[in-house]
């Protein structure tokens, strides 16, 4: 009887700690279940063109306001975006010509070209959606899909196909997109920043390769003999790095950063993500790199989905690189915690 009573005393739901997880894993699980429920409810929500009983706006009015607001926020040319949207890459190229000793000029112009493609898709879709809602053109199947996504607060699949990976809702996605354009415009106006906002890049690997190229040409070494070393900075440098680069804008998922000992540590209860301090990426010879006890090779992903596909360049569309960070625990502990760095959150 005693064994049975002991078994009956077990909790109905196992605690995350039983599996080596942090207590915050319960919050993540509950949040994912809630999002799945909301997605199912949105699929069942009726879609009609009549206003509610309280006299609220109709779906057509909502669509027109959303689309027109985005068009106004993304002007063809303004005092701030003086090189226009899409960017006038040829004019920017005169300010930042191709230079053997400065690969960042090429990185900048390539990024502008990539973002120009996205700007064209977004503006064309928004303009057509406004005309279709007004009844001036036919609402095609693609536009209807975009309209349904807008009403559900989601990013249209047509946009995601032409864009970088993102799991943000529609409003946050557009705000993040405009922030990226502002980051590039500030680069054009003021020159390369001392600390690069890594999430602002469309193709992050081109920036990393360009930085390695600068170091290889400066020190006359073969680029394929180089790799990255990593140093977490608790300050915010005012000047660019002599070698390598400073990056910020990353988020730590599954762990936290001890600002006293400058090491990886456990999350605080109910805090799922933490902002990572500035990281210095320093190119070194592969033979000089050594893993110290407690070091954790933390994977860096663009989104929390933590998976991607191989692009035509051979790079993953989501995984970026591994950043080795110091800690006071074994690597296996952080692997169980699923600790990773992200360039953007889902909200």
C-alpha cells in the first residue's frame, strides 16, 4: 500500500526541472499553445464587408487605412530618405565606391539592392490593394490573400517570399522594416557606424564575410585561414574597432547575461528573453583559436523558428553562426536549456 500512496502523491504535471529545463519552459509552452489556439480561432472567424453593430469600420475601410498608412510611411522620397525609396544605388555608389581595402562599401550597396527589391514588392502590393478596395481594379487571388492576411494581422506570404525571415505580426514587421531602412540611410549619411546593428542586415553573411575580407587584406593573410573570436563588451564603444567589428541588437533566448562576471547565466523567473550586450567579432587565425573550460558555442539564428533552408549561396536562411561565450557551467547544461541568440523576437 505504501508504494501506491507514494505514486498517488506524484504531481499530475511534471515540472520542467525533471527534464533539465528551466521553469520558464512552462511559460513558453503555454504561450505556444495560446498562439496555436488563436490561429485556429482566426480561421473560424467570419469575413464579411459589413460594419459591426457598434458602427465600427468595415473590413474594406480597415484595409484602406492600413495600406494607405504604410504607403505614407514609406515615401518615394523625403527629407530623411534623400536617396529615395527604392534607394538610388548608383548615387550611393558615388559616395561609397568599390574599394579593395574597404569591403563595407560593397556590402552597403548590395544590401540596398536587396532592400530595393522588397520595397518594390511592398509598395506595388499596397498600391494595388488600395485600388482594389476602392473598386478601381479587380481583386485578384493574390490581393485577396494579402487582404485576408492584413485583417488577421499577419505578414502576407507574398511579402515573406521576397523578404528576409520574420515571424513578427504585420504591424511589428513593418515597423522593423522601416527601422532597417533608417539604419541603412544613417549609414549612407554618417558613414559606417562604430557598432553595427546586426539585425538590420538582409544577408548577414555578406557583412561577416566583408569584415573578414577587410582583415585579410589589411594583414596580408588568406581569408580561408581565418575564423572569429568573440569578446562581450559591457560598454558601448564610440569608435569603430581597429580589427573586426562591434555588433549589437541580439537577444538571448534560454539564458541571461551576468553583467558582473560577464558570463552566461540562468534566466530570471518569467523573463524569457534578454538583450545581449555589445559583442566584438575579432578575426584570428584558425590555429590560434582555443576553447576554454565552460565556453558554450551559442548558435545565432535570425528568428526563433531555429530552422531554415539552404539558399543558392550555400548559407542557411535562418542560422547565421556560432558565437562562443564564456560561462561557469558545462556546455551540456546550456544545450538542455536550448540557449541561443536571436536577431529578432516574434513580437
